[in-house]
C-alpha cells in the first residue's frame, strides 16, 4: 500500500515510457546528475572498493568537476541538498570526495565517504531543510534518494504488523519496507502542504533500476547501512516485463516516473507516448527554472519540459543508448548494448547470435522479436551503436582514483 505515491500519481502525470540509464544504481545516478551517459565517465557498475572498481574498468568516484545538475541549480540561486543514498563513490573509498563537493549546500548520506546517515532519517532531514529554506525565502532543490527497496531490507515492526496477513514472510518484509518508504514520502509532501508550498514545487518520483532478483540469501550486510534481510525478500514485480535489475530489457531499465506540479502539470494523466530517459533530466529541469547550461557542455539528453507540461511527443532528436559490460550468455542478463530510436529498440549480446528488435510502445513486454522482418532497421540501429561506442573513453580518468589502488 503506497497512498502517498498514489497521491502523487493522482495529482500529477505518470510517464510510462521512462527509462533509466542502467540496470544498476551508480551508473543510473551518474546520468541523472550529469545529463551524460555513464559510459562517458567509465562508470559501468556500482561503486565498491578500489579492487572491484579497478576490475570493472571504472574510476573510484564520479568526477565532481564535471557539469552537475546540483551545481547548475546552485549557481542559479537555489539552496541545494542531498539526503539518502549517494553511491557516486562509496564508504569503502575513504579518500573519495564528499557529496558536498558536488554542488550541495548540505547533505546527509550513506554509501559515501565520511559519516553515514542512518537510512530512515532521510525525510526528517529533507523536511527540516524545506522549513529552513521557507523561513529564509529561498528556493530549494533536494535529491531525496531513499534506500528502499534495496537490500538489506530493514522492516519496522509496526509496518510488518500491517502486512501479517500476507502469504509469506518475504512478502511481509517487502510490503513493510515499501510502506515505510511511502510514509516518509508522505512526511515530505505534508511539509510542503503545511507551508503552502505545494503549488510552487515540482516533485518527481522515480527509481534507478528495476527490482532486485529474488534470491536465497536470508541475511545480508552493507558496510554503510548495517545488517538486514537479504534477497529472499526481494519479491518486487516488473509487471510482466522481461528482465530485472542488471538487465537492459525493460524489466531492468523501465521504471516509474511521476511528475507533480499543481496548476502546471496535468493531474491524473498518463503519458504513454513520450520516450523520456534519465539523461534528459538535467537539460529538462534546467530549462524549467531558467538555469543556463555551460557553453562547452553538450548533454546526451534533450529538454523534455514541453512533454512534462502536457505536450507529449513520440519524436525525440537523439537516440537513447545503454551499455552493460557484465552481460551473461544466458537468462535475461544477456544484452550488452541497446539503443532506442523512434519506435525501435535493438538489443545486442556479446554473442553475435543474440540480437533482438522490438517495436515500442506496442510491444513493451518485448515478446515479438522482429529482427528477421526489419533488416534495414537492424542495420541502421547497429550503425548508431557503433558510432556511439566510438565516442566513449577507453579507460577511466586517473584523477578519480583512490590512493588505495596502489595497495591492490
């Protein structure tokens, strides 16, 4: 039960063709912050310890000097804050830049260097920041990156009790952590309403990837957030889409995207036409608030503000690209590259025989592979991928690497 997220949808517009930039967290978050595909910064996986990052061909953190959504809004007069999961570095990298070096005036975070904020204190900090900005008559921008439903799961007893009627323990845990997350979202929305800021505030709800694969691990540990329940309780649904987390199929990259701004964005509407993706957020939000992009900055995304304000379109000026270097040879984790252009989405595996072409949005469940009937479309999309791959760096930047690497 998610009454507060449901309220956002009822009072805003849900964009059913939204996709994130990766099937895992750190690359997805990079896209939101930079307006660039994460491969441009050699960020292909989640940030962990330097040994893991080096093995994945990655730096140890996102370069804080690149153009960032937070800094562009900060320079345009906004008070900026980040609360919740960070994961544009990790607590395993003690010499990585702190979130405050990325254009945030204040922050409370975990999966970062320095002090780790307890996962459930995100909304409390966000509400306090909103109240402070209201007193100071200052416009504000907040990244509220909640933990749920990521593992470890930390269900509160009062929420578990609400769902004791469900068929098994895993479902009880999953429902409980989602309900707790929804309640904290409700605290933020209630603060906006109490301060009479609702009509002048854009609220966006989304996610960084599809649901975790349901596993057998009962308990798991995170150095940043502590011990909790493991993947046995990760029973989220993809609504029939193929793939889950770590996949470029829609179950891995197709996530919710709800935008609410009373009086500016249509209430209770579904946009099932506009192909919006994570790299669009920086140019879109900057356009909405009049923040100028740097002269030498070329976003991978496009300004989708017209669609968000109620003028949906199936046409976009740029293709959408995905890269997943850790694709397997079987299951739903096989796509290593993907591109969407117009109505077509092409997926390629490391094995040349793995190739699928789907028409969107008609075949959003990716059931009907049209590669045999649409050879010209396949060739054109493969050319787009080849051209895009030629623009990517061969290796990560050395100035974004930890001194810890010298020990490995």
